[in-house]
C-alpha cells in the first residue's frame, strides 16, 4: 500500500510510534481514568457551569463575571437588565456540552443585538433561544436547565492571527492535580466562531513545559496552518503559562475530581479566566500533541499520593513533559479513529 510522506516517516510509522507511546481510546479513558477518579456525587460541580463558578470564585480562581441567571419566566422579565452591557455578553446553558446552545453577543445593533458571527438578532430571537435552553434542548440528558448571562471575553491578541471570529481557549488535562496535557483550541469559519473541535475547530498541541504550540489538527487530521487565516500554528507562545497551569492544578483541589479537562480563556484586560471544567475530556488532545497519554499518565501516577501543593504539582508536570519524546508529524491523513481503535483494552 502506497502512503505519501511528510518528512522522513510514513503514516504507518507514526501510527506505530503513537502505539509505542501509549495512545488510549475512549474505553480505556472511561474505565481507567473517569470512573475510578470522578465520583458521581461530585460530577455536578463540572456538569453545571453555575456550580463551577461558585466553587472557583470561593477559591479565588478568576472566572468571567456572571451578569444573571434565567431559571424561569419570572427571570425572563429581568433579561433586558442582564443584557445591558455595551461590550456584549454570552448566553449559555448551565449544563450544556460541546458548545451547543451558546450565543455570543458582541453588542447592541439597531434595536437588536449583533452576534459574534455578524448576524443581527432581535429580543424575541434571544428569548426563544433562552426558552430552548430552559427546556433542556442542550443539557446533558435533556433535563430542564437554566441560562447563564455572563461577561463576553475579549480574547488576547496573541492568538489573533490563528483565530476566526471567536474566542480561543486552552484545555489542560489534569490527573489528581497534576497537569498532564494541554491543547489550544481555535475557532474557525466552519465552527461558527466557537473553539469546539466537534464543530470543526482546530486543536493545537501545547508543550506543557514551555507553553509553546506544537503541531495542530482539524477533524482529527494533521494541519500546519489555520484553515481560514493561513497563518502557521507552530511555535506560538501562550502568555501567562505558569498562571494557567496553576489554575488547572487548583481546579482539582476545589472539585475533588481526579480526572478533568480545564478550559481557560485569555482576556486581554483580565488575563486568564476559567471558562468551564469537563469531567469526561476527549482524547483528540493526543493527536494534537503527537503523544499518547498512557506513558505520561503512568509517570504522573507516581506523584498523585504525595500530597503536593499546587505549585509543586506544576513543577512535576513540567518535568514530566520535558522528559517525554515528541513524535514528528507524518502523513496528515491519519485520523484519531485509526490511532485509538486498537489502543482500547
């Protein structure tokens, strides 16, 4: 079977290298990481974004300001007051996932509001969207939900050349307080300005030790430039890197959940803000980083029972990342499903 080349190794070579470095699949993630480390009684702390805000603010972890919560028709009467912000706001389901149901509003526009994608909407359209949220259309399990109205992040210009009409974020995977993987997630035209990989966003691996971006992928296939801006995605320095790792490490302390994805945004005025937590983070981050999770997780496990504070856990994270051999990129047609189907136990 003929396989095109990028660099000196083939797609098959990269697949074998990934296997040697321990790519894990969904089954292994669930059985080895999620189920034993995330007690069901604590999952509401990450499944409900209002609860996430509560515990984060209690621990002085910065989050986007909450302008209001709509739980029922009575709260809807207060909506104009909640939305009275010239710089815009964000409407999101408290228990939503994968970016579904989120309205990013840039500000008022001729008797209505302008969304981040440039579209103008009326108050009736916004109320309709909120009613859909309340009905549970976007919530986990379809349960009735509440709508959060919060500060619209004004993203740091450092990612301006690799972002399309939306707010990029950084996801950090944390094992019992030790950051083990990081990825920059970038919005695209296809993802409608949302930094969500399921909708066509771009995932860029980040070197945990330095905060420098590595290789990138979209739809689980390797890319080198942003699909809309055509700007190279490698070797971009994420600012506030130590602060980001500290926020990720401390998220374990405030939730008690041992395996989480920590999503952080960079605001040009307020710095890093905790956007949300995920108790079942995806596995595409391995492909973006060109490294399987298993080897790093095994090394991190040796430190999880040592009762280290957050700063020490960040030091451990950096040393583990620096010790792992990086895998060069091969053929861009390799997909996540090819690398993880056989990796599952």
